[in-house]
C-alpha cells in the first residue's frame, strides 16, 4: 500500500498506491492508508466500537468518562468534571465571580478566594514540623521545607546552579539568555524582574510609598527607608575589622576599607 516514489528538495516522497496522494513522512502515509482499509485497530473497551485512529478513540471515550472539552479552538483542554470545565472557561471569558469583601480583589475559583482571605484573617493552617513557621498555602510549606532538607531540585543547564523553586530558576536563566521581559512604558528601559520594573516606574510617577515615622521623609524602596531610619536609631551595623569604625551602609564600609588597603 505504500511506495517511495522519489526525492524532492532532499526529502523522500511517500505515495499512496490507491489514490496516488503523496506525503513527506511515512507515518503520515500510514495514517492516510487506513482511510482505504477496513482495518480499525483501536477498540473501545466499553462498547467494543472500533476506530482507525487512536485520537478518534480517545475523543469517543469521553462519552464514558464524561470528559468535557473546552470549546475554544486555541485550547482544546479536556476535563472529567463539568465544574472544572466551567471554571476553566472563565480564563477565556475573563470572568472572576468571587470577590473579596475586604479588598474587592476577585477570583475565578471560590477556592482561590478562600486562600486569599487568609491574608486578611491571618490564618496560617500549614506549619513546618522543624521550625514551626506557618504558611497560608500548602505549596508554600512544601517549598519552605527544602530549606531544612537542602533540596534544590531545579538546576540550570548552563552553569549547574540549583534552586528550591522553579520560578527562581526561570529568573536566573535570564542571566544567560539576556532576556528582560518587563519594559517601562515611559522610557522603554527593560528589566529581568517585574518587581524591579515596579520600583523603577516610581521614578516617573514620583510615588514614594515608604515614609519615615520620625521625620516623614519618604522613599521609593523599603530598603532605602531602612537605611534612613539608622540616622534616627544610631544603628551602624557595618564595622571595619581594621579600626572598628562603623557605618550605616555596606557601601560606605567598602569605601573606607580602601584606605587600609592602599
């Protein structure tokens, strides 16, 4: 039922003996030949109905499993429960019917809202059995436990550096790829991290959300406020090992140490 007819552009051409239709791949021809054959090798184990293609059998089996498919052509994701499909379809529609009464943030799923509300209630039901630190979500506890176990399952293929979280690896890989997916819509400057872009945008907006309770001076970053507050507290956590002189900032200590190093 198949013959290799010739070579075109360096690629073999596989031709059907029945209708002379040609294909670039032998496997494609094999699927096509089943159209002419009575052979139906894929059989439903519930009804005994047979099919030429495995994919056709899988679609049929959804009748028995009650699996339901997303109607969007770009998606085709399938679910065994109607409720799961209903929640999934909200992604395409942009529906978020579950709203937090505290902050008005909305969610597609009632379970997502339930987890979010723990921010307001302070509930942290998942506790570490090593250090007793507690968390809002089970997945947060799972990642935290890797601190104690030393487990770092996500390794960079470029430099073999490993991470506890897949998100940390994803961000790290941008060092190698040079990717900077977050761009400022005002000046076009791009950044590897969304949080860094957010801080940068305060330059354009003038927003300084971190205010000193002592003098009301405000800052764009929490770290800047922390350093500033040492003026009021007198805290100088960075000390020179040569002369014991201390500083409020690590950068000032580094500059000072150059005096000793010549």
